C-alpha cells in the first residue's frame, strides 16, 4: 500500500470521492433508464397534468369540487381531508390516551388492569386491520337508514354514517368570536397580575375559577347581545336518506376511530412513563412542603412529567398523520387515496405524483419536528 | 425468679393480610376507589360476557358448511374450512408439505441454537444457508420441485416471509446508515442524514407505491422484479431508516472512552466499530430494535394495498367466497388474534431482555 494511503485524511477524501462517483453514477443510470422506459411506454412527463381536468368526482370534499376540477384541486382536497381526519384523530386520541394513561396509574387495581388490557390489545394489532374491522364489520352492520339509531332526534346513526346537527353562524356571530378572544386575553392578564400579587404579598387568587367563568360568561353574553345568531340545522329523513345537518361518512369514521384507538395506546403509555419517570422524592418533598395532592400534581409532578411525555406524544401525532394514508384501503378521499391513487391511475405519471405526495408528507413531518424542537428548547432544564 | 415463658406471637389482624386486605387496599380504599371498582366491573361486564357468548358459548365448532352456523355466535367452522388459505394463501394444495418443512426447520434451528451450547461456526453457517434452503424449497423449479410462483404465496406464510426478510436485510443496511450518520466525512454523513430523515418523514404506503409502480422504471427493460420482491425492497429500505435511528441512539450511550481505548489499541475504523462500539451499541438498543421489528411485523399488512395476499388480505378473499359470505367478523378476529400472538410475544421477549440486560441497575 503506498504510504499516502495510510493517511486518514487522504483516505477520508478518497472514500468520499468514491461515494460521490458511485452515487452520481447510480442516479445517472436510473435517470437514463427511467427516461428510456417512460418514452417507450408513452408516459407524459412534467407537471402540466396538474392543470388538466380530473374527470372524476370526490364523495366528500371540504371545498367545492366537480369532475371539471383539475388534478391540482384533487391534491388540495386530498391534503385538506388528510388534515381534517388527522386533526380530529389527534383530538380524539389525546382524550382517550389521557384517560387510559391516568387509569393505568390508578391505585385501583381493576381500573389499572383494564387500561393495561386495552393498551396490550390494541397496540399489538395492525392498525390497517383495525381500520378494515371498523369499516367492514362495525359500521357496515349498523341499521339501515329507515331504522337509524336515533339519539334525541338530533343525532342519527346508520350504515351510511353519522348524521349530526350543523351549526349555522348568522350575522353578528363575529361578536362571539371577539368575546372569546377577549376572554383569553383577559385570562392572560389576570394570570400575570395574580402571579405578581402572590409574589409580592403571598396572597393567592383563584385564577382557574375566574378563567373558567370568563371563558363561559363572555361568549354567552355576546351570544345573547348579538340576538342569538347561531342556529342548528337538524338532519331530517327525506325519502331514502337524511338531508341537512352534517354527515360523517363511514369511511371517515372508520379511519378516525381506528387511528384514535390505536394511537391512544401509545399516548397512554407515554403519559404513564412520563409520570413514572418523576422520582418519588419529588412527591415526598412536595408533601413535606405541605402541598395538597392536587397542588403536588399541578406544581411538582406534571411540569416534570410533561417534559418527558410531550416529545413522544408529538411523535405519535406525526405517526397518526402518516397512518391516515392507510385510508387508501377503505377509500376515504385523502391525499394517498385520491391523488396517489385515482389521479395516478388517470394520468399514469407515477413518478411526479408520488414525489409530490412524499414531499407533502415530508413537509408536514418537518413542521411537526420544528414544533418539537421548539418545545424541547423551551422545556430544557434551565440551570442557574 | 419469675419465669416469663415466651408467648406465641399473635397472628396479624385478619383484615390486614391475605386476600381480604388486598381487596381493601387495592379496590376499596376510599369511596372514590369504590366507585372506580364498580365502574371497572361495569366495563368488564359490558365486554367479557357478550364476547364469551359470541366466541365460545353460542359459537359453532362442528360442521362443514355455512348452513351449520345457524343462529348467532361465531362460526369457527369457517376458519377451520379456510385454515389452509389463512396459513398458506393460494399455495398449491398438494405442495403444502414444503412451507410446513420450511417452518418446521426454522423451529428446529431455533431450538438447536438455544439448547445446544457452542458450535458457533456451524450455527452461523446454518443461519446463512437457511434462507437459501427456504427459498429453493418454497419457490421450487430446482431439483424436480414444481415451480410455485411468489404470486401464489400468501396468508401467514407470506406475512412471515416479508417480516423475516425485512428484519434480516434492514438490519445490516441500518447499521451502515447509522455508521454513515456518525461519520466525520461530510458527504457520507449528509447522504445518510438525508436518506434517514426523508424515509422517516413519509408514510410506508407511499414507499410501497414507489416500489411497486416506479421501481420498474428505474431498471432496463429486461430486469423484472416480481411483486413480492418489489414489496420486500420497499419494506426493507423503509425499515432500515428506523433501524439506523435505533442504532444511533445506541451509539449515543457509548462513552467516549471506548472510542479512545479502541484508538489507543491501534484498531482501524472498521475494527474499532465491529469489535468495540457496535456490540455495545446494539446491546444497549436491543429493546428499541425489537420495538422497530414489532412495528415492521404489523406493517407487513400494508402489502395488501399493493395487491399481495398476506394474512390480512386473506380475510377479504375468504369472506368473499360465495359459500361463506358475511364471515368478515370471524376472519378479522382470527387474523387479529394471530397478529396479536406474534407481536405480544415479541414485546414480552423485549421486556424480559430489557430486564436481563439491565445488569448495572440494582432495582
């Protein structure tokens, strides 16, 4: 071996040159083959297809969509539906996860075992199987439209989905929004003032109670001042289906329930391990300071548990968003189903469409990890 | 002198020991706790009796056709009738001994590796030879075995094939990626980081679509991967990124002194990594790796979306049989049960391993 090859620096540079050559060569090889194959099969290239007419309809769309809309509209509808189902999934899975996590830690043996049983059951079954089970078994065996399950004449449940009242915001509704905003601002300032007063005089102020009252009272006041502008439209049976109100399709519900129940197991575990990671001495110290159990939880245990639990919970939210792509199996019209599915089959431009889809998910992941980094930086132990 | 004969020690009060005390402490310690216990009993009452009634008491076990499943209750006859499809998919009926031999061999090998000490070379050779043996036996076309195309493989067999190949192949690629990410060479490092972060940022289903639709475009016309091979490539490349992150977290647990000691011994890069750093890093991160492999096992069910017939898609296939319409529930429960057994035992194994490896913490 020549002596200069024994130099670590020279070898490092050499390795990198080899890597680059191999990598670029591989890319070149792939590009050449792809170009050739695409030409052979007569597939179009480029992103012009985004402006072409889609020619198919979408069953549920948050924005107006007709068969005359373009593939770019398909993308937008898909992304919006992904975000909608992810949003509700995150809300629902957090609620179930919180409940399960707290139950898991309960001193009551039975409740704790039930939570453990829930976690071990649903965590270990593929989420795709759960989605299909909800779609093909649970929701499909609900009664037909005429025999809908009727909850107080407001919510109707049948095998075509859930039918719920829809709220219509009449003129003057902005006043309620403004009141809500004002309440939040007021709580912020009350909180600051109360903290300062406690530091100065030691007297406490019931901030939480005041906050709840403000948050309920102000919008309620605005509601009546504006002349009760919010009205509900109830679903009513017309012929073979319900009209009016808000409809949640079986596809949406199956995806939502399965994702939430599955993700909740991981959130529950994260909450449990977060609280368990707080050393016992912290609680004992809080007790000897004379803090009540609720104060211990609020002032000592939770702030430390949150630092450990939140990052893995945020990661689970990201997993939920990515898992929402499994809707392709049941046809809920989100990004993968309609854009990477129907649009891809119509245009045949797999490379472009999959690239756009992947980059979209990548962007979502990036945003989530930015939030995570921000949180970690904020929550870092500040040593003084 | 007064004599004080020792008295027999009193038994502890009945209410402070034994099952009664346990119930008092764990279930009835406060009014709040009693309410919770009642709530728990109510939940169990709502779930367990109906399920037992459906799955066992009212279920049908004997018979040959759907007609024998009159009334409510589960129809386990369906599972028995379709068991071969759930286990082996469309694998030809007269060739079923082949997958059976393959599965039997791996069990025998596992027992051999566990209970026979030593013979490391032989074990390693067997591990390397086994996949070749399994592939030849399953695929055939050699030694007078009739050819069984991979399109015919299915059911649990296919699920296990995908999971095993995925785990075995993603492991070395993951190690290389983790090493690349740790590397001081900027180009190798940034390529690894880019790959890992890209793959971790997208859903598996898009990678599988890419592998099944776009991958054939990447190669000259003569080169053809079948559907299974494309799914395997997709899953392996996807999971490798997750394995890489697991191993990286293992690296972070290795003290700097270990690197320095290896340098001081005059070991080169590969020796240092293979003999000193990796064995420790992998040991630390084994529980995480098992976690990744559990999710890989669950993720194999996604191949159904690109048209392979794994255990989950066999439910749809068999429930669409005209003689057995409406058997989805039984099929899904059965498939869920099988998946559950595998993943649950993997997670139990990981927990045990975690305890065993956790030697330095006196808990």
